C-alpha cells in the first residue's frame, strides 16, 4: 500500500493511498514548490498530476496558469472550497495566470439554477467570497460559461474524441446532461491555452478528478494541437464533524458552511466527534485519540496557520493535558474569528465586482 505522509497520522490515510493507486496519481512531495502553504506542509494536499512541469515553470519564470470553476448554487460555500482557493492563491502568488469561471451552464443542467439566477448568485456572493478567501482580484480573469463561445466550440470537438464506453468508465454513468457538462469542463480546463499553449494546474477535490482524466485523454488524442495536458493537485476532504469522510450537505448538523452564524457553528463543534476518552480521568491518563478527532482536523486544515502553534496543540491534546472540551472551545473561538474576518472581507469584495476582469466575448 502506498503510504501518504500525514504528519498527524489521520486515519484516512489508507483510503487516500488506494485512491492514489487506483487513479494513477503522483504522491505530493511538499518540497516540490517553494514556500509550501499550510495544507501542503501538513499532508492535506496529498497528490497531483504533472506537478514537475509546473515546478519548472515557477523556477524558470515561464508562463503557466491555474484555474478553477465555481458552481453558483447556494449562497454559501463549503469548507472544502476554501482549500481549493488556498491552492489557487498559492499558485497565483507564484506567478500563475489565474482564471475563475462561473459554471452557470452546469448549474442549470445539474441543479436547475437558471442562467440569470446563477449569474446573480455568482456576482453577489461566490466571486466576492473567493476574493474574501484571499485571491487577488486584480490578477484574476473571470468568465461565465454561458458566454464563452470558444469553450462551447471546443466542447463539440472534444466530444468527438470520446466514446460512450470510455465516458462510462470514467464517470460511472453517462446521462446526457452529465456528458454536456463534462465536455464543457474540458473546454474550461484548456481555455487559457487557446491563445497561448502553456502548462496549467487545476487544484481540485478528488471528486473532480474524472474531469482531469477526461481532459488529459482528449489532449492526448489531439496531438497536432499541441496542448499541454493539464496538471492537477488534490486535497483531502474536510471530513464531516461526525467523522464520516466527506462533509455532506445532506447532513447539515455536521457540516460547517461559509458563512455561518456564531451560535450554530459553536453548537456543531460542541457536538463533533472528538478524540476525548470516556472519562476525564482516562483522558488525562491515556491522552486524546487525535487521529480520530474531527476538531483537531478542523484546526489543522482550516484554522491554524502556524506550524509551531499546531504542534503545541497536538502535544497538549495527545498527552491528555488538553481536554476534548478545551479543544472544542479553542476551535469555536478560532472559527468565530475566521467567520468575522470573512464577512468583513466579503462586504468589501462585493463593492469591487464591477471592477473585475471579465473576459469580453
Ligand atoms: N464541475 C465543477 C463543480 O462541480 C465546476 C467546474 C466547471 C470546474 N468547470 C471547471 C472546476 C473547471 C474546475 C475546473 O464544482
């Protein structure tokens, strides 16, 4: 079994090892890029594809791009999205040409959100939220799928390069709506290369890997076009607070959203699965089961930037000096600070939407 280095020994390790093997991913090496961010240093980022080419571009100051797509569904985002933005920001700061597209066509096909409504939600919430999470709006290029004729034209070409069986093998099913969304996404992923061929990196949760694979297959069948195959970088799921592997919107009591009000965040954290022992006496004697603790996972993935601070919390908790109640209290306080800061930045970013760089078609 491939071992993924997770300095805090999360129990989810073996599952991710299997994913790496099954999908043929490269294990992430935290020294590949200069000044790795917190989720890279801590093994939350665990794998990728073609990362070496991107590292070379960074080193030699050659052009490359980073891209992600937003599904404008609810007026809230998921903690996992924060991880995507963190990686996007990381590459942006290292000089990537940065693209964010609004997947309004996909939202209409998959979630029944009209184009008009999707546009509104993207401008009033999603795009400002991404800026609030740290992207530089001046250095980011935006577009709406529904306006991008070039992507659409490319999607038709891409569709001819894929068979139904292959599609089913990658996605597990092949309903027409899904096919339309997938070929559009292939176009999105390659769009920055339409004008100038260059390597790119797509930070995603592992659930989006099928799109990366499909795009790479399409590229390999269009050799004469000389596209670079898109690279990617994957982060682990932010687990549900009850301990299941992925935060799920179907379990709102175990899933923190951004934004969320103080009271309900606190309630959710207080009820979360922790690494605390049955009694305080036992906890002091045996120490916390940190690898089972969803609250520590929250601190590690989202709330503590400084490694020394995280190490200290780990030591205190693991040794039993810090109780489950105390770590929950700490996480609640940090989450409050995060939400407050987010809301403030969101309001500011909302005022800037008319100044953003939207591609004109
Ligand atoms: N399918 C993505 C989602 O469900 C949205 C998306 C569309 C996307 N095009 C993309 C993501 C290109 C990454 C790259 O959220």
